[in-house]
C-alpha cells in the first residue's frame, strides 16, 4: 500500500485489474484521494513476514474478497422490503452508528460520499419491515465506472434483525442492481471482527484469500 502521490506514479488501472484484492487494500477509485495517517502502514500478509515490526505496534487484519458476478444465491423471502433510498441519509447514518460502539458517521459524511464519481443511487438500499415500515438494515455500494468495480462500503443490520437473511438479501440485491455496469465486486472487513463478516460475505458468493494488515504505532 502506498501513499497518494506514490499511487499516482506507480499503480495503474491495468495493474490493479490483474489482481485487485492482492494489488491494493482499497478499491482503485479511493487510491488517489486517500493518504495514510502518520505512523500507519498497510501491508499484505505475504509481505508481513519480511518486515520487522516492533512489538509496541498494533496490527489489525482485514480480509479483502472478490466476486465475479457470474453466480449469486437466490434472495430469501425475508420480512424486509428493500428500497432504493439515497435521499434518506439520516436513516443510513443512524443504522451505521447503531452498529458500532467506537465509530460514528455523520449525515454530512454520507452526503459527501454521494458527491463522488462512484455514486450510483441504485447502490443505496434500505431494508424496512414490511409490516411496520421501520428500518432494519442498510447497504451502500460504490460503482467505479473506470474499472467496472462494485465495492461494498457499508452493510449494516440492526441487532434485532440479524440472522434472518436480511443482510444476505441486501448484498445480493446491491450486486444485482449494479452488475450490468460492472465486471466484478470487492468487499473488505475486519478478519477477526464480531459476527464473522468474512463467512457472511463468502455465503453471498465472494471468494479469495487476501489479508491486509493495518499496522499502527
């Protein structure tokens, strides 16, 4: 993983597309607008053994998975209705914040995300209870038209709605909504995170074995 200026000089679209999840820890469209904070390194698992990491530094592992969009499991008839709702950013922010104890996302940040070239309204889904109309889950996917890549950015299911197939339906519908404009999809998350997110995405058809380490002082 390189800083912004190095990415511009080294990483090309062709190189990225040869092996997206091994080449970069983040989607190609993010590479040129993202700079690593001071004291942070991003290292692929294949390289981690070659680097002497001080024991005082903390390392967190992230998986990065790939979907060819050639097969997807059928949606489950859950109790949720999936709606394209890019204007309901307040609901998206509320559900994302409810899912994390140590992370907060503002509505302004989500509106800023919609200003990116990768924004597509069909990539913003809310899952609402068919009977009550209350939000149960949300999903945000970006579409990089240059690389024809779908990247899943936020998939959140409220605690009371988990293990009912809602999250899987949400992911599948996002991929279906954007697949006519894409060649593949990627997703990443904490490898050792709660609720086994890697296993969840594999059940949605994602594959791969790439692991990236975020190393901090």
